[in-house]
C-alpha cells in the first residue's frame, strides 16, 4: 500500500477568489489529501479576520470532498514548512499568475527547501481566465463600488458587500 500523498495550499485568502478555487480544484488531482492552510498574517491587515476567512474557505470548498481527494481547511501561524511537516505534507502547492509571482515564489521556494528539503513545492499556472485576479484588487474594486461578481463566488461577494458596509458605517 502506498503512502497517502498530502499537499498544502497556503494563502491568506482575503478573500478567496475564483482563481484560488481553480488552483484548489486542480491541486486535488495531485494529492490524496489537500490541506488549505489559511495564514493568519495580521501584517497584511486583512479585511476578514482569521475566523471569517476560515469559515468562508470552508463554505467555498465544502462540496469538494466528493472524490478520491479529501479537502481540509485549517489556519496556521508561523513557518509554513513547520506547518507542512507537522501535517505530514509531501508538497506545497502554489499558484502562479505572472512573472512577478514567479520571482517572489522562486525565492520563497529556495528558502523553504533549505528549511525542509523533503517537502517539494509544486507550481500550478493560473487558468487563462483567472490570471489577473488578485485578492487585493478584488477588495479595492469592491470598496470603490465596482462589480467583482465575476472574480468571486456569490457567497464571497455577499461577504464582501457586508464587510464594506461595516467599514463605511
């Protein structure tokens, strides 16, 4: 019997976008168990607190536990490689949108490999229809009254509207 392949897809997911969901969907083909690791990362001043982001990602991925790959959503704080090692992960899954993403991810992958050479990093290119979607841009457009419904699910869109209404109150 072969060992179960565990992957970790880390991110702030503030908010989770259709681009994130595309990477999650495709990453499920590579592993037996995918852990979506929602980073606390208070330094980024997230729109949604960690509990809200965890709940939203759980809502968005609830229907994905229907195949050979199981999906779990967890929060983490600290070094990604420590989290991945403790979770028994064999790989880190990262999405790439553009060359600028690659430069940052290339450095991060090198550092992570020095921390734990047993865990591989696998890059998935964003699908053509999602290459331009970034959470920061989604939040900015939404705050300025723009339509972000094609970048996020209806559920996430509702969460964004409520968060912006609270900000403006």
